[in-house]
């Protein structure tokens, strides 16, 4: 695999970003520091740290298993558990019954929580980050995962991009091999709520600017969730409308003066 360049405020943050992007852990990569980064003078003229990273080439060697062998990655453990459960079901067939419900591959709350905690705990240990993981099932349509610790800014990342990436990876692990999809919502330090308030305020300010200048304004690229917040905030405005333009990951919202609305 070729090297990729990844940046961050410092080398540690750059490595964290690289591990999330490559969907792996620190013991599975090799990297070299291109730029150590600097904080500049009085916080000005900061230079980000830049590293070149790639996954290590793994050479398969046949060995007899030993009792104290190294713990396998979470993904492999999950696959083994699924295969094991399938073998047990095949070895012990259940006699069919007319009243027996049709089998649906649905996880219990305990299994969902175990998958979430195991995956995140392994990830954070590899990153050497101290994080407390709390799983809540308050919402029947969504599993809420709250992260807390001394250095949560690293997990949030720029405009929540790192937090979104961790949420996506967690969702992949939890839903692997399951028919019914479980929606995962990952949050820390009430970031989601604070970001929502920021976007709502931004939408209203942009709408005011459009009304004064009578010219459309394009916002910065956002993920689908954040674009929906902008659309929802301005959907009842009597003078402006919104639309999304561009392709991912550069898709953005445009706020424009709607003459048909203003004439009603």
C-alpha cells in the first residue's frame, strides 16, 4: 500500500487522524514525520504536523495457536463469534413449529452494547487515549453513545469530522452480519447539540444577508446531517429558500432569495 499524507495540530493528532482514515490501529501501521508542526508566536502562524503513513505488509506464517497468543482485532473476533454461533445452530437444529415465529437476525441490547464497548475500547487503547464509554437505549430508533475524558477535542476534530468517522466505523462493526439496522449516535461534551445551535444561527444570519444583498450565498461543504439542519431552519422563511449543490464530499447548501415566496 502506498503512503498517504495526513496532518494534525501535532504528530499525535495526525497519527490519530491517519488511524481513523485507514480504519486500523497503531500497531498495524508505519509512518515517518514530514513536518513536526509548531505553535508559532503567541498562537499565530501555526504550522500543522504532517506525517506519511501506510499499513504494514503482513506476512502470513502458519503457526500452532498458543494460549497466550496476541488478542486479534475486534473485526476478526466478531467474525469468529458469528461463525461459531452459526455452527452451533447447524449442529443443534430446532424442530419446526407452526406457531414458531419466523427467525429475524436481531441483536439484544446486551450484544449491541458489547460490540460498541469492545470496538471503541480497543480503538482508544491503541490510540493511548483515556475515554469513558456510556451506552444508552433511551431512543428506540437509535443507540446513544456518550464519550467522556480529559482530551475530547482530539476525538471531535475539525467541524466534528473525526467524531463522525468514529461514529461511522462503530456503526459498521455493530451492524456487521445483521439484518435489522441499528442507528448509532456518537457524542461527547454535548458537541452535537452545540453544533446544531451554531448551524441554526448561521442559517438565520445568512438568510438576513441574502435579503439585504438580494444575492445567493453558498455555505461551506457539510455532511448530510448538517445540511438538513440548514434546510430545516429556513424552510418556513417567507423570503428565502435553500438547495444543495455539488457532489460529496464538497456538497453544500445555497441560500437564495425566493421571489415566488415573497409574492405570496
